């Protein structure tokens, strides 16, 4: 919900030109350039790593439930508080790195993409709230800041995926070790929950990590694949808050039944409200 709300106030677009990568605010109150707006744009992008931090907590909790259930007694409130702080730390790191390193001499950076940007969008990038990274064709300071920023964020992203893969392997191994001691219902439930975690991992990877991966690293080599990649990346990132819960609902039977019940009751109430006036009309006509 917070991601959807942030996307409502800070809608983003992506544009790559030669050796430069840009992400900018397309509309709204924070479209005009400002120091606060640049950090807010960086915060919007930090939901990518925030998603992985939440998944880390999910995988650790699932593993503790199988292997070290004693520690679950301390999850509330300590584990929950730690999970929230861990997520905020990830997002704060991303925000500070992207916001600070992209703010040095930004006008000189934007001149590199100015003509191409104006030709494509019909708007001057100098008048937009924008974060830019430039790998080559710039001064050594610009290039250094870009490589440091992208390098740090890449390390965090790949490390997050490795943590998820590690705990996923541990969960599957623990399930195999305990399969003889678990009831059929418990095995089925644990399998469904594990599949749900896998789906929850695949969704942000496809919706967030892969678009960022191609958008970040394509300009390193000066490759031009057209604007379809940037446009697709912006759309997919905005759709993530909708896709993520739908994928989980599709996997877990309990959630599927709840959704079906809600939809059935809604459809039934609409049908009843639609048929009630006609019955009243026929009754009145008969009485008359």
C-alpha cells in the first residue's frame, strides 16, 4: 500500500541515452527539481530493496518455524521490530546513496542528455526532478560517483537475492528432513507456504530487479535497444503492488476461497438488489 501511495505522488519514468541512465518524476507536486524532491525520488526507488528486506524476514521466519521454533516466542515484539528496522535501513541506504551521489554537478550531467531528452519528450530535463548516472563521456568525478553508487546498490541487490536463495535451500532441506515426522495436512500446508514465498520472490525479481538490471547496465556498454525497455520498466515497476498480492492469492487455497466468497457475496447482493424492484412492481400491478 505504501508503494502504491508513493507511486501515486512520485510517478517515475526511465530514459537512457548512450552512457547515461536517468529516472525522473513524470508528474505531480514533485516534478520540479529540488534537493528534497531528488531524495524523495530516490526513496521511491528504494522500495525495490525494501521488498527484498521484507522477503528476508519472511524466509527467516519460515526457517525458524521449521528448525528453531523456540525462537518464535521472541518474534513478537522483538522480531517484528527488528524486521521493520531492517527494512527501513535497506531503504535509507538506497535513498542516501542514490540521492547524494547523483546530486553533484547535476546540471553538467543533464547537458549530456538534454538534446536527446527534449527531442523525445519535448521537455527540458533541467526543469524536471531527475536522478542521473553517467558511466563514460564525462569528467572523472562524475564517472567515479556513478560507479560507486551503482556498485554499492548492485552489491545490496545481489546479496539480497543470495540471502533468499540460501534460506530457500535451508527451508527445502528442513522440509525433507522432517517429512517423515509431519502429518499430511502439515506437509501440504508447509509446501503451499513455501511455494507462496517462491512466488513472492519471483514477482519483485521480474517486476523490479530485472527492469532495473537492464536499465542500469545497458548504458555501461552504450547499447541502444530503443525506448520500449525503459517504457516497459516504468510500467512493470508501477504494477508491482498489484501483481504481488494477486500471485500470493493464486497460490494459497485459503486466500483463494476467501476471495471467491467475497466476490460471490458481492455478485449475489447485486443480483438481489436488481431483482427486488421488479418484484415490487409486479405486486403493485396485481394489487391495483
